[in-house]
C-alpha cells in the first residue's frame, strides 16, 4: 500500500571522508523529520559499505554490490524504489543540505515533479 508522503532517497558511491562527514550531517537533520530515508550505496564488496550504524532504525541503508568504477545512479535509485511505500520520492545527493523541517509537504505533494529550488527556493 502506498501512503501519502515523501521518502528521501540518497544514492551513494565511493564517498571520501568529507562526503561521509557531510552525509552524516545531512542525516542528523533528516532523522528529525518524519520522512522515510533510504540510503542506497554502490560498493564492490559489502565490507566497503559506509558505516551508518549510528542511524540504525532511523534510515534504511541498502547495499548494491557491483563491479566497476563508475556510479550506476539509475540502478541505485531504481533498486531503492523496491523499499519505498510513499506516494513521492525525493532524490538528493549525499552532501545536499537544506532546512528539511521547513518544507511544507502539503505544498509539494500535488506536483509530480519538483524542480530543485523552484518551489523551495526560500528554504
């Protein structure tokens, strides 16, 4: 069953220490909202996965094991959709930050596609 609302999907591929630090900062903000959060990470082996244990229970961290040195962003997003049970998906980069708590969900749910910063430019 699809519930009204938004799931945040964050594709992740070979993050350096700075991107991991930024991701953790973003997740700290996101977990304070009522959004479902899926971090979908592409790795060559499971042992390479980013340590997000601090957020266990607050996020859904999905691992996709693939070979190659190029991000398969579409595959990551598509795979994450298997775990989304909300009417809308919001795909953001791992280092994208805004004041997510200020987003009025009721204002954006009627739209099928939201252009970045067009409807939420004042946030």
